[in-house]
C-alpha cells in the first residue's frame, strides 16, 4: 500500500535538485534541501526563487501561492535536518562512490520507515539500495531536465524494491502532476537507453563531416519534428553528464553505440560542458548561440 508522504528531503540543489525541490513544494509537501555548503545552497534556492517570481510575473501563479511554496522550502547543510522526512530524493553528483558515502550517512539519520529514492540517470539503483539498511524501501525516481517543466518521471523498481515503496513512489510522482512510468533497473532506463546513443550518433555524424553542428540540429528539427536538435540537446543535458552516462552504459552493455566519441572526450578535457559552462557544441557568450569553431 502507498504510504502518505508529507515531508520530503532532497539532496543536492544543482540543475536537477532545485527543480525537484520546487515541484515537491508546489505539490504541497514540506521540503528540506541539503547542499554541501551555504553558497551552493543559496545558488540553488536562488534559482527556485527566480522561477517562482517569473511565474507570478507571467500570471501563471498568484503571489500568495508563490509565497506559500517558498514557505514550504527549507535549506540546510546538515544531514540531520532530514531526520523526519517521509521520502528522501537524492540529486547529487553522478558518482557512485559519492552517492554511497552520502546514503550511508543519511540512512543512519533518517527515520527507518522513510522511502529513499535516487534520481540517477545511469547508475544501478540496487547498488545504492544495498548500502542502506532498507533496500526494500529504495526506488529510482528519475526526473527530466527541467524538472519543473518535463512531465515524465521514470519510477524504477530494483530487485530489492518492495511493493509498498514502489507504490508510494508512483503515487508521489502522480501527486506532483507527473506522468509516472514504471521501469526496471537497467542502465539508462527507458529514455536514456534510447536517447544517449542518438546524441552520440549525432556527435559521430559531426566527426565524419556529415553536416555542420547547426545543419545536424536543423535537419533533425525539420526532418524528424524534434523540438531541439541532438547537439543542442547534448549541450543542454551537460556534456560532462552525457560523458558519464555513456561510460556507465558502455560498461554495462559493451556495445559500440554507447561508446564515448573521441570528439566528446576532447571537449570534456577542454572544460566544454555545454550550456552550463558557456561552451559546448555552441558558444553561449553572445545573444544567440553560435557554432563552436573548435569542433
Ligand atoms: N542533468 C540532467 O539532465 C539530469 C537529468 C536527470 C537526472 N540527472 C541526475 O541527477 C543527479 C544530479 O545531476 P545534476 O545535473 O543536477 O548535477 P549538478 O552538478 O548540477 O548538481 C549536483 C549537486 O549536488 C551537490 N552535492 C554533491 N554531493 C552532495 C551531498 N553529499 N549532499 C548534498 N549535495 C551534494 C553538488 O554541490 C551539486 O550542487 C545525477 O545523478 C544525474 O545523473 C541529471
């Protein structure tokens, strides 16, 4: 049976975490978000603030509603403030050692009947479940970027996930107004399993000179009806994130379609992480993005 979720803990207030915080607070939950340090925490909360202010400005939300959402969100740098949460969702850096270290700490502090969820894009959910004392209460809740806008949440059942925790996670995501699609603990789940090889193929097409960066993007928009071309999408996802996802997928399946193209590896060495670093397949320093001549 699904468990009632009132208080939600979120770990990480980065690209995904701040959106997950906002969506949960908008759905009426009390939210505590933990970051590593005060500056990063304030940066994440600032992004939520900006979104709330914009929604009021555009008439999508009333000032009272925005204030109520704001009042439900509390930031912290201490794990101990998550102790009373009914559900804890992690959206920290995509690194298994970091996530395991974090779960060991959180598991000690948070009440035993709370459900734990990972927003990982590529790591095995069971690897994280196994370091906690509650592997049957552990699921994947995979949001998409931006979490405030994207409708889908993949709800991942790993081999240890119990029915109650799984139903709780499904109901929680539905309660946020999301389309909750159940899936299994296979690297990449549904969407990244299909989308990552597509973005990697677009990079290989560029390497082989099939088209310029903009031509590849424009072709997929006009020819396949995609709202965004694959190289723009890669910049949006973050090339560092894409790089780590494809490494995990390659390790898991040993298939060439998941292998990191040399151009991507070199871009990562150069510190070109896409939109978030200002340079990726496009240069974002001007009014409109221009093709990166270095690729
Ligand atoms: N970027 C995407 O499009 C996307 C989409 C879906 C899921 N994800 C997944 O979401 C997770 C986060 O990705 P992101 O893109 O938001 O990364 P990000 O780098 O923007 O944010 C990660 C944040 O976690 C913080 N952090 C690290 N260790 C922490 C800890 N122990 N406690 C609290 N905070 C900690 C960092 O300071 C950072 O602000 C990853 O697992 C990623 O695979 C990413």
